[in-house]
C-alpha cells in the first residue's frame, strides 16, 4: 500500500530542484560511480600484479627446493645442508618439506608452516589463481603446496611468502587512491557546475529579454541567430507565441472597439427616442409607437449580446457538439420550408442540387450556420433570381455544402476578412437590416467546431460560401 503523502513529496522534490541542481545530481552520481569503478579496477590490478609476482617467486623457490632434494640424495646431513642453502639470500620467504610419512624433514626458521597443511591443496602448476592466503600470529602468508616425486619417494613442499609488506603498501596506496579520487571528483563537480552555470547564461539572458516584453511591446521578436542552436527552437516557438498574442491582442482591441461602436448606436437611439417621447405630452398611440421602436432596438441589442456570448463560449471550447448522423438533404429542405415565406416576399427561388450526404454533427448548430448563409444570400439576391445550395463529395475525406447567390461581386481584399467579427464589406449599410456583422463569424466557428473549414469566393456577379465537413461515411 502506497503512503498517501509520498507522491506529493516526490513532486515537490522535483519542483524544488533547479535545472543546475538536477544536472549536478546526475553528474555527481555518474562521477561517483565512475570513480568507484576505476578505483576498484586499479586496486584489483595492483593486487593481481603482486599475486603474479608472488606466484613467480614461489615457483622459483619450489624449483630450488626440489633441486636441493634431488642433489642431496638419501643422506640426511647433506639434505639438511642443501635445503638450508636452497633459498639463501631471500627475505621474508619460507618453506617446509615433508617426507613420504608426512614427517617434517625441514622447515625454515622464523615461521611455522604446519598449519598450511590443513589449508593448502596440492597443485600441479603454480600461478596466481592457485595461491592461498592465511594469517599466522601477527603475519599474513601467501603460499602454495606441491607434491614432488624424487627418487621414487613423494615429498610435500610448502612454500610461502610473508605479504605484510604488500598489505601495508596496499593500505597506503588505497588511502592515497581514494584521496586522489575524491579530490578529482570534487574538482570535476566544480568544473561541471561552472560549465552548467556558463551553459545556462544564454537562458538567463533569454529570460531577461523575454521579461522586457510588455503589452505595449508585443511587436518585439527575439533573434534566433543570437542564441545557441539548442535554443533556436525555443526562441522560434516564443516568437510564434508572441505573434499569436499580438494578433489576439489586436483582435481583442478591435473587438472591444467594435462592441462599443455597435452598442452605442442602439443605446443612443433608445435614449434619444425616450427623451423625445418624454419631451411633451403625447397620445397613447404615439407612446405605443415609441415603445415598439424601442423594442426593436432592444431585440437587436439582445441578439447581438447573445451572438457575442455564443462566440465567447466557442473561443473557450465550452460548446461541445452532439454528434449524430445528419442527412444534409433533409436539413436543407426543412430550412427551405422555414425561409420560403421570406424568399417569396423577395421573389427569390430556393434550389437544392447534389447527391445525398450523411455527416456527423450537431443539428441545431449546423442549422444555425446554414440559416445564416441562406438569410444573407436571400437578402443580397435580386428579385426573380435564385439561391442555389449544392451538396457534393469534395474529396475522399471531405464533403461540401455551398450556398450560391447572384449579386454584386465582393472585392478580393474583403474575402479574407469576411468571416471576421463585425466586419462588413459595405460599412455604409451597417445600420440596415443585415445585422451586427456576427453571422459569418458564427458560421466559421460552428464549422470549425465540427472539424471543418469555410471558404468564400466571388466572381462574375456571383458569390459562393462553401462549408467543408469531414466525411464520416
């Protein structure tokens, strides 16, 4: 069972460590492990070197003892004299010879090797892996036992070396080695810290330059060529982010100005009409007419506010379409029934062409988008003309719905902005019945919520708005 506070503690520990500290922790662990490994390898190499030296010396000693036994023959006196001179001149070396009956024939003075008989196993060849080490009183010996057949008799020869000098040297060497390794590790960590600190200098400079960018300096961009190659992607992404922020800030400023401009006129109309109505006593019919006029302005204000709230929710991802299968032919025909009265009043015909199409989408949202296009098309179509809705399979992955109407050509410089909020191709008509300029912005938001896109084209006195949706069939 996990402790409930362990995970938050780990997260806090990770957050508390700076980048430099994290790098130093990993560098310290790597250096520590490397130095321990190197130190152990060096110590093992030195110990192996001493063992090989001892093996060589023990092999020479054993050969000298065997030669002395062979030269001495069966005479005990000659054998004793020969063995006593077998390794003369060597310091810290000892041997013991046992006869066929396991009796001690000769033993070097200064060391009792009788215990070695119970420790050592006879070997045929002497090398470092065959050596054995054992303590004896205050000394430590390293030796080997061999069985030798001399003149038909079996002799056991034990040769040993006092390795106290080796051990003292290894102790001093080990202390010096770990001291050197420790100092090397500290120096390496200091050098690594300095390197990390210097490596972070561009980041610190970049952070200072980023901190200087305020709301009134969103046009400032950082130069990727002035930073290391590893930070070029960060600088480029930051510049793109600042560009998007600048665009959003500019649109927000224009949007705020547009809202104030759009709300000012109906509010001014309401105030003016009310002031005129209260300026002198009037008949009930005049007050009723004034109230109807105020009601029209209030309804216009309410629609504008509702549209702005809908767009704000769309921008923040708060609108989730209900994905259900929709037959676009059926939806368009039902909308034709709704707009039939308006079209007949303007003497405009509605026509649907194309193949049946099924998409996944939200019925209310899609009907609102298509309704905005149809109302715009009917409003800008001359009497006796027709509004054409075409359905088509645009590609293997997309289907399209286009609304086409004859009318004045929209200049190319307006087409890229026609879906912006409060944008009107003809500002002089801003106070007529076409609304506040939010209809096409709502159309684009609805289509993008469904994973689609919108296009507008105008040429040869004909304007076409096309909605593209993902093909889910």
